[in-house]
């Protein structure tokens, strides 16, 4: 089946063609028609499989004013996402595919002034992509009219229904019509969250693709055992070996992101870091530079783990293992988007082995273990251009230093 065969607006088809989308991906094939039919959907499909267009296409089709007798007052579709970067990205997909339709799309998120967002809302918005925090601020100030809402979409649904957000979502339900279409999209979901999701919908159609292994099959991923203090040498080694490649390097904390960048700077590898503590304008710019390839190595926290779609990321490095197992799936999913192949490598220290076991239990597979021969391990450290590390190491041993990376 091709997009040409769908009974959707020729204007949507034309934009899909421009994007190079000829035929639907599996998840699009399974989700678009039920959504057009008015069903509630819970869709689970691996990272990079085109979940965004799977809801964007049928929603735009149904909200296209050509099909409607008259313009609806207030917001017709609300898409909730966990991060500001994702809000912008998804808005962009709506705007691109809906370019020639009479549908107004906008986004609201924190970290920027709210007045321009309020102005936009007052002019009238059909489709709103939002992060929960800012959305609730604006709801409580009376700026969001959702009395006529027809579509509620939760992208990264498992995360949106998890602890941090669930109360917000439940509150939201009080502000929107009971009769609506509810759509959940995610690459990962637990039993508990699935039950919760079902409690929020009428008779959801459940669409699950590749249920056994949540890691997309076009991603080769492996783990290497590297001690905490040595990780920076191995990162230097990999980055210098592939200077033309694009890397996303995940670390556990904001401070570690900054330290990794500083360590790479010392050995003349240029990187940028992105984390929740960076001012919002700068966050967008950093991601933009990475997208354009002006910076090839992005060091980041889990703020960039979910949803971010940069089609040509060659490698994901899990410099630290995530302590939440499903984040492993999302992190490695930043590579191998669409039809591309991707590679991911995790650095696992002695103290992180427990996380590795949890991740392997979660993904249901043993991740390929890459054993670095001892000689090679020490060669990589010795080859580092970090002039400071040798004397630091000596001092550390002298002091019987029992911390980990805190020195650097
Ligand atoms: P997911 O949300 O499942 O992780 P995305 O919606 O971000 O995936 O899409 C991943 C990539 O696949 C994007 O770069 C998108 O442009 C591309 N894509 C989506 N649908 C198609 C299609 N039908 N044909 C070709 N590429 C597609
Ligand atoms: Mg997505």
C-alpha cells in the first residue's frame, strides 16, 4: 500500500511525497486507518519507526477545514510530550505535512516567555503541541479553551503516564470532553502503565509491533567494560577514530555532561553539552548546530533520550549506563532512525553492572559484550593526549583515593 492509495487530502499526499514518504511504515500502516475511523489507539512500536506521522497524518486529515462544516472554536487537538525539544520537533512535522491545509498548529513549552504563546493562542489554534508544565500554567490562567477538544495524544506515552506527570494528566481530563479520541504512542511500556492507559480510554485498539525486543532491529549495540576513571580515554579514542561521524554521548548528570566536555576539550576534541540546566534558547541552538553537523558530538543527559529525531546520528555512546532500564532503549534509539542502520556502545564500570543486568532483563536479550583485551585497554589509556592524567593517577593512588570520577 502506498500513501497514494489512502483516502486522504491530495495536499497531504503532496507534502508526504516532498518528504520522500512513499509508503507507510508498519506502524503507520496499522495506525492511520483506525485513527481515521475514530478509534482510540494504544500504539507501541520501536524507536525511529515513524510514530509521529502515524498520528499527524490522520489528525490533519480529520481537522482539515474542508471536511468540516465550520471552524471549531478552541483547541481541537492537544499533543503532550515530555520535552521542549520534542514539542518543537513534532510541531514541525504537523506544520510540514499540513502546510497547505487550513489548520493552525502551534506549541507551548516552558523556558521561554509565555506572552507570545498567549497571543498566538488568542488568535486561534487548532492543534497544540505542549509540555505539561507550561500547559497547566496557561490552563490555570484561563488561556486554553479545550472544551471542544477532539484529540488527545500522548507521545512517549509511558513516560507521560508515569509518576511525574500522571497527576497532571488526570487533572487535564477534567478540562476536556469525555467524548474524544485518545491516542497513545510509545516505544516502551510496562504492564502497569498499560493498565493505566486503558483506564483512560473507551475501547482502545492496541497496536504492537515487534513486542519481544524493544530495541529497533537496525541498531547494533554492545557494551564494553571500562572503569569509571578510564571512560574519558575510551571516549577520546572512539571520537578520534571516527572524526567525521555524528555522536550522541549520554551521561547520567548535568555535571558529568560538563565534565566530559571539559575532558574532551583538553584532548582537542570539540563537543557541546545539552542538559536541563542550560538556558532554553541555548538548548535549541545547541540541538540545531548538532542537527546541521556544525558540531558532531553532543554530550547530553536523558533530556535528549526520548523522541529526538536527527536522521544521521552514526553512534550513540552510553558513557554512563542509565539507571532506568527503558531509557537504554530510548537512548540507543537516537541512532538507526528510519531505514538507517545505527551503532550504540555502552561503557559499563564495575559499579554499573547491576544496571546492565536490569537493562538486559528489560530488553530480554544479552547485549553483546565486548571484552577489551588487557593490553589494548592500557594502550588506549597510554595513547591519550590528556597530559594531566598520568600524574593525577599517581596522586590518586598515593592518596588511596576511593572516589570515582570526581577528580576530573
Ligand atoms: P518514532 O517516533 O517512531 O521514533 P519518528 O516519527 O521520529 O519515529 O520518525 C523517524 C524517522 O522516519 C523520521 O526522520 C521520519 O521523517 C522518517 N519517516 C517517517 N515515516 C516515514 C515514511 N513513511 N517513509 C520514510 N521515512 C519516514
Ligand atoms: Mg517519536
